[in-house]
C-alpha cells in the first residue's frame, strides 16, 4: 500500500512540480472564503484583558522577576538536521541558529527593561553534550553569541526512564541493554521547576515567573 501511494505521489510531483503542467486551479474570493476575525493585541481599551496582561508582564520584566525556560531535548532529524534543534540555522538569510536568535531576544529584553533574564535550557541525554559544546564554541566577548553572559544560563538535563511496549515489556537496544528515553516536556514542570538548586539559583535573580 505504501509503495502504491508513493508511486502516485511521485507521478503527481513529476507532472505538476517538476514539469509544471497545469493542474486544478483554486480561485479565492470574498464569497468562497470566510476570513477569521482579527484582533490587534497591541491596541485596545486600557481596561481590556489584553492590556491588563501586558501590564502585568511588563511589570514583571521591570522588576527582574521573569526567566526563560527553553525545551531543547530534541534533534532536528525530521527535517534532515542530525544535531540538537537549537543549533539549526532557522534564519537562512542572516545565517543564525535558533540558539543565537533566542539569545538576541533575551539581550534585547534585558536592555529594554534593565534587568537580567536567566535562561534555563532543558536538554536530554541525546542533545546535552553537543548543546553545551555549541554554546561554548560561540562565546564572543565573554558572552554566548556575544549576547548573554554565561552566568545567566543553566543547562539542565531532563530525566530518562526505560522504554516499554504497550504490553509493559522493556524494549532492548541490544542484548541486555534496555532502551532509555527522556521524560519529555513534562519534566520542565515536574523536575526542572521543582529542583531546589535551580529554584535557589532563580531566587538569586529575584525570579518568580
């Protein structure tokens, strides 16, 4: 069945993409498409929920009460990138990795509000070592990517546990070796943000969010 569908998709690709044959045309008009209602979240009444939320957020930033927790336990294998996803050059024009882009945003916020913004990067056994090496290889003028001081950053691994089948049997990588996998995104809440050492580190910055 897979080969049958693959053959169909391959044929369609060759006809309509590779050779540019004319295909079905879709004409979008106001009559056949219902556009969703658009809200401008940067504007509104002073007492609106959005403006109140924006005020709370800005107050937290001004008081240095906010930190950023990055979930960086996965690789970019689904789009052909065999390294931690945070290393992926998402900005092709500017040649910037996701890590650098995040660092620039953190620096911009810190400069705008005049407070440091701690950055916790939750890795996994698959990505931890390479992520740390990547950041250390990109220290410029004493800062990661020339943007964020290392003392603002912590690399923390998520926990691992044995992988099991639906019947509860251990999955083996090879004889006598059980496959281990990360706990996943839930460890951001269940492990990282309940770790006394990390909480103490955040409190030293005055962080509450």
